[in-house]
C-alpha cells in the first residue's frame, strides 16, 4: 500500500464570475520512504497539490489517503492528529521572528503538550541533525537564508513526522546553499526513513535528490515515473521543456539543416563515449551536431544530442542501427531544432 494515495483529486476556486480549475483529476501514488518530486512552472498547480496532501486545501472532488486513511472522513480532532504526522517547510521559512532558534523548534512540541524540558532536549537533538548547535540562542534576523531553512527543517521534524512536504524550499537560496539543504534532506530521508515530497520548478532539484517525479501543467498531471526514465525519454512537451530548458536554447541555424535529424538520449554515462567521432570514422560521412545538452542525474550523465545525418535512407538506417547497438535511444526529429 502506498503511503500517500491521491485519487481523482480536483480543486476549483471561484473568482468573481469565473471558476478556476487549479487541479484536474490528479492520480498519484507515493511510496513510503520515497523522495518524490512534483515539478511544474509557476501557476501549474503544484503548491495547491501539496497543500491538499495535508488538507490545508480541501479538494472539490477526489480523495487523499494517508496510510489508507481518507482525510475527508476524519473529524477536526482526528485531522489535527494526522497532520502532526506530516511536517512542512516553505520557501519563506515561516519562523517566528520574536523567538530564538531553540524556541522556534520547541514551539510545535509545546503546542502538542510536551513539557518544556523534554521539548528543549528534543530541540537540541534536532539542532545537531541540522548542524546548528551553536545557533540555539540566535534570532531569525541573525541567520542566513540557509540557516533559517535548517531551523525550519528541525522544527518540521520535531513532532516525528512520517512525511515531510517541501514547498519550493530552496527557491530563495543560492546554488551552494541549495546543494547543502538538498544533501541535508537526503540524509534525513536515509536516517529516519521519512517520505519526502518536494515541490519545485527547478529540474536541477529533482535530478539531484528525487527518485520519482510527477510533472504538472495547468493543473493536469502530464507525466510521472522514475526520474532517470522520465529524463531519458520525456513523453510530454512540458517534460521536454523542463528537462531541456527550451527557453534558453539557441534559434535554428538554417545552414546546418540536414537531410534527416535524430535525437539521441544518453544514459548510464554513455555520453562520455566519443560517439560522433566514432560514427564519422566508421561510416566516412559528415555528421552535424545541431544541439547537445547533458546533465548529472543521480550521479549519471543524462541528456540529449540532436544530429543531422547525411543523405541516403540506407546510410541513415545503418547509422541509426549502429547508434542503437551502443544502448542509446534514437528518435527522429521533424520539428525545427531549437
């Protein structure tokens, strides 16, 4: 049984005379202990989706089940208890400015009825986990963005949650700090077995830490699967735009048009092989590189290259067979190379 089961989830908002569908019949399963990414551009509906997981947003239709329990069927008291099993961290940190670090971490424990001494002992343990022991008496205004997010993570862990929801948790941070926060989340996942759901618009975050991914576009779930599989062979236009960052690509170069264009998708570090050089040497014919882009996904080189093949159907077919024999995925590109 999945730890989080989302069934036909739909959320509509009424804005004056218009109805806006933020989520449209979403179906998603997230397994216990997973690090699951939900990615989409701004306004795609991903933040509404993550807030629906703990029922901060109540769905218009559909179900959210946590450990097989339908949240819609819970009383207010039961829902509050269930929410205590679901921690959440935000882009804006949401720390209490008038409280110091240790008091911020103790706050949810005190609300839950823990005694002050026990709460402080727990808070100090968590400060060690996030490597901020020396900052327990500091106030949020005295901390960097990365330190604030570490305090927010410690506070979210205070109630021993089974699930941690991260809503754009690294969007306000610089790349180096983002890397350290993602490594911390990965360590927490491995140490405590907590299921982590990461909402982001950054593919680099997904490829760095997530095992599985769902792609949301205009409130619709357009693609889902293992990160490396989606990256290797994206099926939806939204996935291709996020993975290959079309908005940053070059314009078509007219004088590099070839008789046949193919897209090669690299996997399992195959991009380190001098593929094009060997292809030219083997067939003795020129091959144009129209585009190339690779990224690190889970420690492996992943990406794409678009090649322009020379004329001749038989030659093109033999070249494609040669490439596929090396374990690479090949598809024909009929649109403009961008």
